[in-house]
C-alpha cells in the first residue's frame, strides 16, 4: 500500500480569492433577480413628499413628488379629489403639481387620492393607494403699521378676529412696501439700509421665520415687489443711484424680475431694451402677461411671456398708478384724463388685447370722476373708486361695483366721511380689503388727527369690519 497522502486541490487553481468573491456576488445578484421576477417588485415606486400637509391657503397647489421619473398620463388618470376640484397639472422632474382653477373654500377639508398602479417610465408601479387630507384656512390680511411713526413693519391679522394681529417683520430701519406670495406662505418686502441709503428685497417664510435676501442693490433702490400669480417670479422697481458716475443723476424707475425657479434666485430687467423703463407692474391672474406704464412709450406696455416677450402698447396720458388687467390677461382697464373748465377728472377706458380696440367703460359726458379699479377673480365684476359730481356728489371717492357683462353700476361702500383708496379682492371674490382714511369725524368735522385704517367688506352680508387703525397698504394673505 502506498504511503502517499490524498491532498485536496482547488478546482481551478487559476482563480484567486478575489475572483471567487466576484463569482459569489454575481451568483447572489442572479438569485436576487430571479426572486424579483418570481415574486414581483415588493417595493415599487416611492412617494417622497405630498403637500399641502395640514393647513393650506385657498390658492395652494397640490404637490406629489416621486423617487423616479413617471409616466405622466398614468399618474394624472389615477388622481381624484373629494370634493371634486378642477385645475391644471404640471410636471417638474419627478414632481407633479396641480393648480386649482378657482380658489378652494376656506374651512373645508379636501382629500387627495392617488390610486395604485401609477407607472414610472421604466414600468415600475406605485403599489398602494396614497391618500392625504388638508384643510383650507381663512384668508388673512397683512398691512404696514404704524402709519404715523417709524419704523413701519408688516403685521398679519385674521379679519374675523382683528385682535389676533401679529407683527411678522422686525426691521429697525422699516419696511417700505411688501407683497404676499400667492400661496400665503411667504412675504416679499423691501427694507431700507440706513448705512447706504439703498434698499433691497427680502423674503420671509411665514411658517418658520426664515429670512432670505433676494436682491443685491449696493447702489440702487430695489423695492415694490409684486408676485407673479404662480409664485415663480417677482416683479419690482429698481432705481439706479449712479453715485459713482460724475454729473449723472438718479436713473428713472425700471421694472426688473426676480426668477425664483433658479437656485439661487436670479434677477434681470423685464425689457432687454434699456430705453424701455416702466413702473407699477400689474400681473394677469394666469401669470402670462404683465402690464406696466412707460413714460418713454407714453402709454401702457403689456408684456406677453408666452409670445416670446412681445409687447402691446396702449396709448394713454394718465400714468400707470391705476392699471388693472383682467384675470385672463386679455383686457386692461385704466382711467382717461378729462380736463374741463380748468378742472380735471377721469372716466374709465378698457383696451381689449384680442381685438386691439379701446372702449369707454364709463361715459365721459357723465358727471363722475373714476380712479382706482380692481377685477374680481372670476372677471365678472370691477370694483371702482368713484366720485359723482352731480346731485350724487360726495367729497370723497366711494366704492362702486360694475357688472362687466352690461357695465351696470351699483353702490358698494358708501360713507363720505371716508376716502377709499387702495383695495383688492380676496381669492374667492367674496370680500374686499380696503385702505380708508377718515377725513371727517363722526360729527362731520375735519379730522385733523386722522390716520389710515384697514377695513374688510363682505359682499354677501354687506358687512364692514375694521381690522386695524394707523395702518396702510393692505394685502390679502391667502
């Protein structure tokens, strides 16, 4: 018998330990793929985020973010709302956004359901229904106060309970002007820099108090922010001081844009032509057009974002402080100056951008003086600050309501002790917020100590509510 020992050897002596590990990993992957094929995808497409969460504004967008690119139709066909809501869908990468056509009802609960089987572009599916609910909060009112001393800051109040007023900015130098975002979550405001004498636009998050500077204007006044209704842009005034240029004065006001869709936000002039300036931007409700008054053009310029930045000129001598563009962006209402017997007054004109025609909304031969206007969100009505000059005479402008279907006019807010100035509609079109000044006391004597006041007016109940005294520049916070 041989004394040789039996020795075990590797099956393939050319394989190293590393090669063996690679083979094992490959075998594990093959097994895993086989199990996936046999058992199916047990995880599926994941939903990373949904919004709104709890409370939401009446103009809030519904947001669903996925972890991978989706087949758009397979998603939108499986979404439902209770109660039903009409609106438009848009996509940004893996995020779906739904914008309701009309404002949602305050106090109501809305449930969004995304049914299972929505597919990604790779064929993977959402395996379970996704359901979330949110409640619509009552619109609030923001304003600046105090009006008679500095510094002024932004306050926010519930018009149903003015005692809830809360200061939300705390600027030692004061806020010049501001505007609330369309979804009611942020406020853009212009703040004066006392050391440079300039101003910049900043952004305040009302939910967490975060503060962000949007412009860098070391030698300019950047102020008067106005939100685009989709929340992606802010139009504002920029006035270059030219302090580093000899014998060059301050430049005229020019409209610039802040693009919030970029990170960080970017700024640019509205018009690339430096000879076109403009001021007092007014957006259409769909955000597709913005109207400004331009002295060089001697009229109102309407800039169309969808038509490669084309502009339409509406000639007028009145300036742009009272431009009002319809919600669908097709009509512009503005006052027309009338000079008679060394006195001046205005009637209203309306330019139709679809027909390029201008019509008279109020009769120039009628004894009246029209000024500021505001379209209702559905475009059906026009609120007007008007003063009659005949036996209906009032020493101050009162608020009237014009039905845009037949141009009939009815009184709305009548109290000649008050001058009615700036006003705007709430998102539902049921209430107005108004800046009013008490020119007379209750016994009709001149009010030498009067300060501006903020009021709301509910059309259905014809109820006036005082929200704040010694305050001005009211804005709705949806």
